[in-house]
C-alpha cells in the first residue's frame, strides 16, 4: 500500500470504552490484533496479514485500530510497519486484550 | 411490551468473545447493562430503562443481550423482568463487565 501522509494516532487514554469494544468486535480487526500480538514490534507491514479483505477495507481497519489506540504505525521506506500498543492499551483497559487474544 | 413466547437464553460459556465485544459496543445496550448492574435482580421490567429508542429497537437490544449471555429474562404477569448475569458472565469473560461499568 502507498501512504501519502504520516498516520495520525490516538492514545488509548483518550479512547472511550465503547470505541474499544467496537474496535475489537470485528473479525478482521481481531485477526490483525492477534497477528500483531504474535509478532515483533515493527516487523509487520500492512500487506503481510492473513485477512480476506481488499486494500481499501484493510486500510479502513488499520485506521480504526489507530484511532482506538490499539496500534502504532510508521513509514519505513515504501512500507508502513505496525506495533501493537499493548502496554499502554493494557494500562487503559486492563484485561481487554487478554480476552481478545485468548484461545477459543 | 407484550411477549408471546418464553424468551430463549444463551449461557455466557457458549458466547464467542467477538460477540461479547459486539454486544457491549453499542451505547443503548451499554446503558441497559449499566442500569441493570445498579438494580436488584428481577426488579426491572423492559419498559423502565432510560434509553432513547422505540419498542422494536429496544426489543432487539434485549434479544442481543440475551443471546450473548448478558441478561436473563422471565415473564411476571404482563411484564418481562430482567437480571444481569454478572457472576456467570464474569467467569467467562473476566474483567469485561468491570470495564463496561467503569466511570469514564
């Protein structure tokens, strides 16, 4: 994916719990979060996730994850790489990511 | 509200985490859950909640809460009364209701 501008982020501390629930109430976003949790920070670019959606939808899902404090992104050359904001999200919503990442 | 048949319930143990998040990712349902948490079990009939929706929408929201293991309902004469399934939901999804009920 190409990216024209630096991504804007929202810190988890500024996210209402309703939005946190909504961000995680989607199978594609839950999969993105789970794959990120299993990966090194900044090791995954946006095109490397195993989700059945097109580029526009994927871009929307990443935007939701950014705007709800779940991920941080930065551009590295032509790629945009990702980090799950686990410590800061856990401080804001204790236990929520644990539930999202649990085996079912 | 009038109800034709006994309500069907789903136990929290049979609810995927994605559905639990989705159930709580709605402002009306979150309000219903919060009011129930502040009320005695079985003290609240469906028409007594302070939510800005019509009867059909309210009925849908209660159905979602039932099907995700969040509430139990029973008919008491012409009224349908409610109970938050807090202990069993807490066992299945530790900490999730605490987040939903937290002051923001």
